[in-house]
C-alpha cells in the first residue's frame, strides 16, 4: 500500500489530503488537515506550514511522516495585494481655515456664527459683538464655566470650542442664560460646544467662525453644505466653490467648525496618479484616476497579458515596481528582475480616510482611492524549489503535479449531486480560479487576481480601522448591536434575547457573532455603515471577479452556456458570498452553490483532493 499526500498551498491556508493506493489499484481517502500558510504563497518559507499540515494529517491515521511515499504539490502563483495609491484626490487647507471635527461628546445643539475670542482674553469682549469663545486645556471645566457665567449676561457668546474632552461638563455648569444683543437674556437656549480640538493654539483669534452641533442621532446640515457655509460666512460664488472640499469632508459628522481667514486657501488636489501600462496582444495605457471600471476595461482590451507595469516616477508606477521587487526578494531572483511579471490585476474603487493637510484636530476626509490586487509570477515557478526542499527534509519524493484550477475541478467532482460538464470557482485569499470541465474531459482554466485579502483591505481602508485583524473578523462574521444587558439587535433587524445577562463590557457596542463568543468592535462606527462597507467590498471583489473569470472559461465566452457552478475554497465558506453569487448568476440561469468535497469537507480541500485523484488517472 502506498500513502500519497496532496498539498494545496493557498495565500492564507495550506491544505493537505492523505490517500492510500492498494496493490490492486484500489484507492481510499484517509485524512485531511489545514494550517496557516507560512510565508508568501509559492516561496520556500511555505515548507514549514506544509510540514505542520502533513504531520497533523498523518497523526490522525497514526503514521509518521516517513511512511509517506509521495507528496504532490499544486502549482502556486503568488498573488500580492496592495493599494494602488493612498488617494487620487486630497484636501489641503492653509492658514488655519478649518476644523472638520467629529468628537464623540459635543454638547448643546444648533448653529452659531461669531468672532473667535480666547477665554483668557474674554475681558476684551465688547457688548453687541457675537463671539465664539476658545478655551485651551490649561483651564479646568469649572473655570471655563465660571468665566463664561460671569460674562454671559453682558456679552453675546454664541458658542464654545474646547481643547479637552469636557463639553458636557462645561454645559452642565452654565447658568442657561445667553445674551443675543437684545434688551433681555434668553434662558434655556442651548449653546453649541465642540470639544477635543487637539491643536487649539493654532485657532486664529479675531477671525469669523461658524460652529454647528447636531442633535443626537443626526448629523450637521449647514456646514456640510457649501451653500450653508456661504450663508453663514457671507461668501461669494468663487469662495463658495473653494470651500466645497471642506463641506465634503464634514458630511455625516456630529459637530464642526469652519473658520474664515482672509488669506486662507482651500483646494482639492488631483494627485499625479500615473498610468498603468498593459503589455498584451496590444499595449494599452490607462490613467489610474480614470477609476476601476476603465482600468478593467483597458485590461480586457489588451488581450492575453504578458506583463503589467506603471508610468515611471508616479504613484502607481512605484506601487507596481514595489510589488515586483518584493516578489524578487522572496523568490531570490534579484539578478533577473525581468523574470518577475504581473500577469493580472483586479482594480476596485474605494474611499480612504486621509488626514487633511492644514487641519487643526487631525481631521480626515474620505478621498478617492483605487485598491489593486496583483498576480505576480516568476519565469521559473518557485514551486519546484519547494518540492526539492521537502524531499531534503522529509526524505520523501515530492513533485509539482497540477494546475490549481484543474485540480480544484477534479476535487469538486466529489461533491454529491454533480456531473459533467462542471464549472468551479475556487475563491481563496489572494486569487479566484475558474475552470470548466467538459463532458469529454477537456478543461479550460483561468487564474485571476483578487479575493479575500483584497476584501479585508477594502474594509479596513473604508472604515479607517487600525487593525487588519478586525477587518478580517468583520468580513467573516455577522453583527449585532447590544442595546441592553438582555437583548441585542441583529444586522438583519431581528431582536435576540438572552436569559442570562450579557457582559456589561459589550453594552452599547457593535459586536461580531463569532462561534462561541462575541467580539467587540472598539471603533465607534454605526452598524449600518459597517454592513454597507462589508457587503459592497464583497460585491466589488467576488461578484465582479467571478463573472470576469467565468466569462473567460465559458464556451464561446457565453455565461449562458455554463449549466452549473460549484463554489470551493476558503471564501466559499463565507456566510454571505455564496448567496451574493447565486443572485448575480441567476440572471444567466446558472445553478450555483457551495461544494461539499468528498461529502464531508464542505467547500475546502478541493485542490488537495484533486491532486490525489489526478494521481490515479
């Protein structure tokens, strides 16, 4: 009896399958295992993860690694995901023109316009002049409230800007009387108060400012509208046009300040993005700021791609060069840079929170960006080096045995209820493979850049998350909002009640419902926003890539000639991606669903299983 191992090296996980071949030619599957991929897919550091997965699978059948007779590896083309550029546009503010603010604890409500006046100079205030008072953190909240209470009866104080996180504490100590220039003060009027302004010393005293605080659960209206800013600050048409980037950056915020300076300049720059150059049957160039749709159209018009690079000394040119260099480093092919080629990219439009140049509180603005997943190949596929290293360390024969998409097709055939002709979509961490296995045994395959890792990158970028791990978790698990200690509102609107109290640490937070535990999202982002970004990211990557890949392998490039599609790979386990694909492919009357490899593995282990089946044939 021979023990054969199939090894599938993915961008995220390495999967193995062990089978036994009898002397009479009979075959049976014995065990399987998976481990995290060590190193970049298709490079020598993968050996560590392969050995760990093989050891786990052999332990299940109580056999040592030395009992293996043959290890069969898939051909693995590395796919490196990166961002094409930080942004395509940026907002630049000069001469302290703006505070685009969104603290978690503003106080009061409403809109106020007035001359900026520092608290230490409040004695200089003149009756009848509307003021917005500015207080640094050197003043305690009691002292701020005390000084304001002394001056409110005689001065027209319309609003307050604080450096410390003390808006509510100050508001609670104000006497509730605001002077508005008339003969009597008006009790009960709420003063808008913005706090947490980091660089308050840069606020220009004596300039005119507009301040707005929205009611809880709403966002500002006047300062997020260029015509609202024009109304409050008496701007002409040319000045109104120049504040449009500021208004855009304030959309959706709870509070904001816009300061008018005579020499202040607000502008939106288009960065020198550069051109992507596709070297295919035809050479096609496209500027990156044309957007993802135009980039992908240009890719399709270039025919079969030999290489992709970018215009020298531009953002996208440097980015693509960086990808090739990193691949040359891990492949140890420094002296043969021309051997490193990018054979496919997936471009998606996204928005990135970028800190505004010249802002006063570290404010960010959602700027246009393009995310790119790139498929990098070397002329000498590094898989052969992996096979040689495995032979040295395990003393077991190792061979590179098959193309990933073909092996996945063979593995998918073990899903109950399938028959030829069969199409598969293998959705992993870095790439999406598609194949059509015809009734006569012929196979058409394609290998496309872009999958789960690009989705995680988009989620992290658009939500401004500090941790990639959090983005991965958002991608994988559904959400809920803990609204009391005994119930939560799920993302689909349903309510879930609990007999025992929920941990108070989760109260008021959005949580991810992973198996067996809740994972709290530390960032203060509405659940509806997270849901929108997560679903859009998956549609941009998986739905677009699936249709692109299936059109390439379909007979006559006609999707309607594909009868059924089996989804395999790690991303096929996602709780919503298969349903998205079913909905998208329903327009072409394609039956689509998750695979169940060998009836026991679910959508995983297709390539490793296919490697064993191909040995039998």
